[in-house]
């Protein structure tokens, strides 16, 4: 009778699996080294995530939930660190930097392939339990945070409504004060018109000037009150951002006029509501400074600051001066055509002709804004007077015109050159 070999088919199959595991352990990319490095990389990434959990900030009312979350993260981190510490021997042979001998490296590859699969699976099971706990706590805390935010929003909305009511009341008070000042301003302008319209009577210049200065003072008070109203609306109260002024108030912004001396004067179109009223105001402002005769003879032009468009004084008043516009004023001088490119004020040489557009002189003591305009036909000089023309007629062309005003007396001028055919 033949004797048996001492092992069965099952043993043969087991040996085959062991041989296959040993063979796979030495393959590049899917061997023991690659598997070990992927496991270590995943564990290190999980450790970084646990550190981020500790840095999360929550409300003071959630401190107990935060402690439970930190404890779960600590347990998960302890499990990972224990595994890495127990199997630190594989780092020198299976890690990215091989420092062990070839024999030891091969031995560790076989050991990892044969005995570490079950330990890695056990580690994954433990980590899964910890991460499930952490996720549950995070979901609970997020729900609590959402409920807390809803409560804060309700409180904020209530505070905002109360603050809006206070601001609205303050706005109404300021609007009432402004309305009273507007009434006073209207009365003052009526007095001015009554003085100027007295037939066969030369108005007292001192009285006109006093009333005009009173009107200007009231105009500035209204303007400052509007600015104060805007500032009070823009100030934050209880973390509340006030809305912009409504359109019906925004439309009442004054026109800002920069005269030929560079003085900026705001005026409201509700009060100065005609070219005649504007002319009277300009004559009052230029009475004691250079340019009074030019203003009286209407030898000036005005342009819109943004578009540089020249204003047409023959158009309806409402279409020329709109609330919120910025306007510049230039004194008009008639001169012969220049022989070179020079500043008409200080005669400094310039690189620009300034024909049809404004340039500023670069002279340190000049800084004059000037524009040249060329007329291609001789103007018809006559003695008639047409009120409120932009370029008023003169009795006869004189070079230069007989006037006490000089170009260097102003900050902004327009120089006109006439070329006769």
C-alpha cells in the first residue's frame, strides 16, 4: 500500500496563495512598498483633517458639543498614531526613503504581504467608527449653528426696524427745517425782484447787495443742512447701513458753479430760477473783484464740467441748469491771432494750441486755464444790446479792448480770435 505525501489539496492551494502574495509584494506599483506608502499617506491626511477640526470656532453656547467633538478627534488620532508607532519598522524598508538593507527590505515586503492585511482592515474599521461619530457631532453642531443664526437674524431685523424708525423721524425733522429755510429764501428773492423792478427808480446798490448776501447765506445753510442729512443717513447704527437718499431728495442737489476766479458757489434752481436772477447774483459776487464790468456786459461763457459742453443761455432755464450739475465759468477776451503757442496770461511757451479745448498753463505762478476760439468771420459790431447773449456785441473792434480787467486776473478764460475774410 502506497504511503501519502503528508499534505492535502487544500494545503497545496494555500501554498499557492502564499506564493502569489509573496510575488505581488515584490511588484512595483502594486507591491508591499506602494501599499504601505498609500496607507501612511491616507493616515497622515486624516491626521491633518483632525487638526483642522480642533481649529473650528463655535458659539459659546456650543462649548459642550465642541468638547465632545474634540474628544472624538483625539480618540481617532490616538488610534492612528498607535498603529504607526507599532509598525514603524516598515518605514525604513517600505517608505519613500529606503535606508534598510536589501535583505531586510525583502523580508518586510513578505511580512507586510502575509500578515498586515488583517491589521490594516482592523484599523480601517476603527477609523470608520471614529469618523462616523465625528460626522454625527458635526451635523448636530451645524444644525445648532443654523438655529442660532436664525435667532440672530431676527434680533438684527428688529434692531434694524427700530433704527430705521429713528432715522426716518430725524429725516422728517431736518426736512421740516429745510422747508422753513426754503420759505425764507423765497421771501428774500422776492424782495430782490421787488427792488430791481421798481420803475423809474435807480435801486440802492447797498440794499441789493445786503439782500443778496442774505440770500447767499440762507442758500449755504440749506446746502450744509442737506450735507448733514446725508452724513447722518450714512453713519452706521447698530451695524446698520443706511440706504441712500431717495430720488426725490437726491434730485434737489444744488448746481455747483466755479466762477472765473475759481470760487465754487452752490445754488438751488428752485430759488435762482431764471437767467436774470443768475445775472444779478453774478454781478453782486463780482462787484469787489476783477471782472465786474465783464459780468455786467455779459462777456463770459459757462461749460458743464463733465461733458465740457458750452451752455446755451438762449435755451429754457430748466434745460440748462439741472440739479447736481457742475458748471465752470470763463471770462471772454478778444485778441488778435497769436504768432506762436503761448499762454495768454504769462506768455509762457506751450506745446498745445488750446483751440477748441481747455489747457492749463504749466507756469509755476500762473496755472491759468484757457481756451482759444477762432471766428472765421468778422462780427457785426453794433450799439444794440441783446440781453444774455454769450458773446455780447461791442461798439467797435478794438485791439485790445479797453477794459480794466487783464487775463492774468482770472483763473479761467476764453480767448477769441477773429479772422476776417
